[in-house]
């Protein structure tokens, strides 16, 4: 799948209308369209990285920033009572663009 065909790239480039929970020059965050919890957010780097196995040495900094964004979202969404952060790969990864799932119940 090319960047032009990637659903997340289309969302990030505003070709698919989406309400962003957070956005900066490196990361976009939006709700999963098939939520598995009260809060189910996707934390996505703006640069197209296919999967965890495709992360290059110069891209690890964006993964660190994604974790920092998750920390802020846990507080903002009041998920401190319990949350999960997941990365899917292989056939578990439905969209080939690395992303974190933040799932939780508001407490």
C-alpha cells in the first residue's frame, strides 16, 4: 500500500474528515471508528511508517513523542484508573501505518 492509498495518511492530510483530539507537526490523534472501550484513541505519526518492524534509527524519536502524547491523553481523558496501550503488527494490524491504540474507561 502506498502512502497515497493509506487511510491514516488520508486522515492526517484531511482528505477524510475526522475530528482530531490532538495534532502537532509530528503526531495526530483521533478516535477509532470501531471503539473497543469508552475511550479508544489512535496515536499516529504523520510520517508514514508501515509497521514497528519498519522503524528506522532516525524515527525512534517520534515513538518516544507518541508515548509522551499518550501520557498527556491519559490525564486529559481521566483514564488513570485503567488503560491499555497497544501496537498491532502482522495480520493484527489492519492499516499498515504504525499507530498506538489508547483504550480506557473513564474513572
